[in-house]
């Protein structure tokens, strides 16, 4: 296997798959890398291109995977990036071995993760992210006849609830923290996106018998060793549900660690890019949720643009940019519609855990003045997740900003960090051994 490529794409979600397929079709030597065992990202998780699926995006997944399969693109799954060693050199870890890849153009499509917010009881077994429970079900978790409450914010709550119901779960209710007025305003935005209206109506039809309430949010979860009750409020009154699972997620936050390592410009929580998906760093592009949470169509279109540009076909990339403005406006309005309400900052009790990795309570963070001070005095953000969970939480709770990212990007073996190519052995030979 080669270790030198024209284009390296990091992230095999929709945007990354589109980038890799287009660039490879254009004749570039492309390597697509992802840390999961199978390509698809969260939205296409659990799908197989050869098996018909009831997933509304299954046909699109099969189409793009077929395009990718027809190309000579090298795909490395189960492969995790560790560091950017030098200009145009990336270090990866795969199956307990380390290797380096060189590139001329780099496309980052690292996607997004759920935002969690702390509240009393949120660390109990049975309390999961909304998307997290969906992923567990796709991986084989049995939820048939389990009582589930879906809560938090964002349009994915409907899709997740529909998926859980299809798996046999008993969905008790769906609680959206955003007020109805905001959602009505967002609804008018969908007039220019008929496909999203059709998709939303499809989910609504599947969930007709399930209460969907806006302007309501979780206040606490209860249980001794396992979740058994969840309490909600609308700001005036409270009520509870006895349940087995609380699937609770507060929209998405982009995985900015790798763009920040490259020192790409970030503004308002997203990587700043040109209309051709180019970042402030030469030869580095970003696509998908890194540039704004806007859904499948935006990620695919940005992936195509970045793929054409990386392959040297700027003219073909520019032909697609006219379609992009509507999707970027949609992403902006989506953030506005599901903006977190200030009441969510008041859910924590002094003893509520904020950093689960290091067991840091809310009261210990209240006396700190910055993210750096919190790390130095409490170890908040220094556990195995490296601030991926508590970082967005403290940003919302205290308006702290994480200003630095250091390698390794993900937890890695010490030998992977220290390892250098053996004397007399080329990088190509090293990669071939992997």
C-alpha cells in the first residue's frame, strides 16, 4: 500500500465519502481514513450498501458507496489520527501499529458529536445521549418494550424517536427545550427545502401517537443504581415519568480538534471556509458539520466541491457553489431555532458532576475563572475524553473557550507517540506491514 497520496480525507461520513469519491474519479490518488470499523458516519451508521434498508437515507448511502467502490481510492477504517508531524505528514494508529501518510491536499470531514449538559442524575446508567442510544440500538442493544423519554433539542430528536420506536421501544414523550415560536419561525425556512419537509412529515407520521412538547426541559434524573424516573419542567410546573432510558442530547457540536491543531481559523464555533471549502491554511479543506450543522445534503455538496477542487478541477467545483448558499443559510437558521435557553445553566446542584472522567463537581468549577484554570486546579478536561464532553458544557455554563489543542488528538499508545520509522525502512514498507 502506498503511503504518499495526492489527497487524504479524514472522516468517512457523507462529506468525506463524497470528497474521496469525486477526487478519486477525477484521477487523484486518494486515501480515505476513518476511526470506525465501517464507513458512513453517524447518519449512515449500521447501513450496508448491498442490503436494502428502511432508513430514509439508505438509497443515498448505497449510491455514494458504489461510486467510491468503483474508484481506486484506498480506504483505511479502524484508523485513528494521532498527530500532524510536519507539513503534509500525518501520523495514524491502526491495529496497534503506527504509520505516516503524506499528502498534497487534505480534506477534513470529522463531523460532529452530541452536546451533553449536566443536571442532577445525568451520569446514571440509563441516561444516554439521544444519538448515543440510537447508535447503541444500531449496534445491537435490545430496547423492545423499554420505556424511553427523548429530550433535549434539535431536529434529530424526531428521527431518533422514530428509529427507537421502530426498534420496539415504548416512547413515552418527546420534549424539546426550544419554545414553539422559534420553531414556527424555523418552519418557514423549510419552504425552500421541500425535501426536508417531506422527511419531517414522514417522522411526524410515525410518531402521531407520541406526545411532542416544546418549551420543556429535563431538570433531574433519579435512581439508585439505574435510572427509574425523570423530572421535567416548563418553567412553571414540574412532572415526572417512570422510565428505563432517557435519551437526551442538546444538538450537535463540531469536532474541531483536528482543524484547531492545523490552526484553521474558527469563528462562532465553526471552521471558516471559502465558497470552495478552503480554510485559512493552504491545502486544507473542511466539509460537513465542521463548517455548520446543516444536514446530509449540505455535507454531500461541500464534499463534492472540496473533492473537485483538491483534484485540480476548480471549474467543476465552482459550478456547485451556487447551490451552497441555501444550505449554509439553513445551517445558520437551525442554530438560531434551537439555541439553548438560559434556564439550562441553572440545572446543576453544587455536587452535580460536570467532568465525568475526573469526577469534577460543579461547585469546584464555580470558583475558577477560565478553562485553563479549571484544568490546572481540578483536572477538568484532562481525562480520557480530553474535554470533548465537559468542554462544550463549560463553554455554555461559564462562557469559557478552549484555546489550544495538543497531540495526540485521541488517546494513543505511548509507543505510537514516540515511534519513528526504523532505520533503513521506508514509510511505504511500514504502511504495507500494517
